[in-house]
């Protein structure tokens, strides 16, 4: 039990260190990080929409996920992976 718990803790710490590195890199680009959460032992980083996101979409390094329609049109999020973390932003709220 102790060994299993230590392994899980180490995996979580490793993922948090990855997230810290990605948050730092995004911040250096001037991107606002809104939140960080863990999902399936993988960091998910929510950012504010930024011109860099549009560049990644144009270059095929990011994609949109569509979730239906809201009052103002289609609901979608942009998403890309960076260093083991999933980074996403909302296009629906703009």
C-alpha cells in the first residue's frame, strides 16, 4: 500500500512539474493561464484566447473540438498538446 501510494504521488508530482514548465512557457509568450487541472493523470491547462492559438490552428498544430450550438453560435474549444499537457481555450465565449 505504501509503495503504491508513493508511486501515485510521484506520478502526480511529475505531472505537476510538467504543467509548471508549460505554464511558464505560455506565460513567456504573453498567454494568460486561467486554470490547471488534472484529468486521467494528465495536466489540462485552460488559457485565454491569444493570437498564438490562431497561429497554431493555421499551422495545423491545434484543432477545434465542437460541442453543439449556444445562443451566439457554435460551441467550440481549441486544443493542442505541449510537453505532455493538453492546453485548451474557449472560442464560444468571444
